[in-house]
C-alpha cells in the first residue's frame, strides 16, 4: 500500500537523507522539504544538477554521487518525467526508501513502482512529509 505507516517509519528511520527538487527558490516545496530536514538536525544532502550549494549545504549532482545510497532515504519533489529516472537510479543503488511528494508521480511512475516491486519502499499518492513527518518521527522514539 502506498504510504503505509511501516514504509513511512522505515523512511524516517534512515541515518541519512537526500532531497531531489530543492532549488534557490524559497517558495518551492523542494526547498521547504530540505529546510524541514535541516530544522530537525537530519543529515541531509540536496541533489541538484547545476547548483553547487543550497541552504548552505553542498549539493551533489545525482543519486549515484551519494556516499551511502543504501543508507539514504530520498525525498523527491520533481515533475513525473524526472521522477521516473530517479526511481530507476534508486532501484539500481538499493536506496532503502523514497518519498514522492504530491505531484511527483503520474500513471507511468506508479506503474514503474508496481512493476518493479517497489511499493514496500516508495511513499506516493499524496502524503506530504511537511504534514506527516513530525508525527512519524515521534512514533520512532
């Protein structure tokens, strides 16, 4: 089931996090998600193809540049076309959990998740970490 409590807990129990879709634009949700992690003192890395740093944190260019992809949960705030490529990379890198923020998926992305048995690793279909994240973190204590 997309966004099950178990997958959300697994996501937020990771020792490291990455955000794909943050930018210099403070009004964009990708940047708000990055700042959410920072406000909670989480080890977070922004992934951006062009920017060298975002919110005072050095960026990396792609998921494959993560130092420990198998220990890093990834928040995705991108258009569905981009999301699909990120999911393909994440599967190959054995990323433990991914959270697709609202609007980051379409039918093709959902089909990829189901066809590749990723439903136990991917939160999609509407839940937002900005709304639900703190409650999930409290449940991990």
